C-alpha cells in the first residue's frame, strides 16, 4: 500500500483577513489551493470518494495562527515546483511555513484531531482596556493576580449548550495546562483535539471567563502538542 501512497504534512499560516473564515471555508480554501497546485490526492474508498486529508482542530473566528497543520496523502510525489505552485495558487496571507514528508508504515494515517491534544496561544494585552477597565481590572498587577487566582482554583465553570440545546455548566479547570504573562503578552496552553477524558477549551471563551465577556483581544495560536506535551512541528 505504501508504494502507491506518499504522505505529507504542511504547516500553514492563517492571518489577517483569513481569520474571518469559518473552519469549513478554511478547509475548502486549502483544498482548492492544493488542487490548483496540481496535487494528485489519494481518495477514500466508497461511493463518495474524497481526498485523504486531515486538518488540525478548528480555529474559532477572529483568531490568527502560525501553526495550522494539514496531513494528506497523494498517489505520486509532490513536484519540485510544489512550493512555488502553491504560493501562486493560494491567497497572499495563506503561506506554507513548513513542508514535511511523513513516513508510511502501512497503517492508516493518524487523524490530527486525535494526535493534537494541547495548543499554545498568545493574546495581546490591550493597554487602553486596562485603563478603562473593559477587562474588569485596573492595572497590570490585577491582571497577574487574576491569572494566578485561576490557576490556583479547582474550578473553572463555563456554560455550554449541548447538541440538544440544553445549557450545562462544564468544569474546564483541567483543560488549562498553564497560563502566564510574558513581556506584556498573555500566553496559555489549553486542551485541544478529541479526547474523552478532558473537554477542549476555546481560547476566546477562556479569556472571556477570566476577564470580561466584552473584552477584545488579538489572539494567535502558536503551536500544538501531543498527549505527552511534545511539540508537533
């Protein structure tokens, strides 16, 4: 099977106006760009054949990223001109940060949603908001206190609506691996991907819980980690 399959991983940027795309629109944009770059995908079996492709966990609207991952399988090696072809085919703010060929061991390719378990985010702290108390704090010391209080607590309850429309309180405390203020920026690692033991936590919902539901941050996803906290490059 591996003799007819070639596996690759792309690390992509999603910045500027691309942060306004939904996850579905993002997926469609990637597929169209790869097809324009003449990628010959391997297809799934069955009546409705689709490319063998796996995306990293969905990024909420208005959040940028320098680490979006994409695993895919082709029936022939990528051309030597692939990087240039993709650059021509894709929008200006969609850029390949890294291209890696994956080893094929004869087994099914692991879904990125299952491989990725944690994500590192960075949020710009709006200084003017600290002054006008939009964040619910009045100075930098209050900001640090708020973060430390969260990490020392056993509970972090956020309201979630189930698929049946039922509102319930979910404790996300163990879904926060770390949080700190570094050089005027707020960095934190949250649960991501699919896991039955811990619920994934969105970066925007975490910040609204910490500060104020009307607070506005510029958020960027920086990197992913597996279950052992090894960075996925």
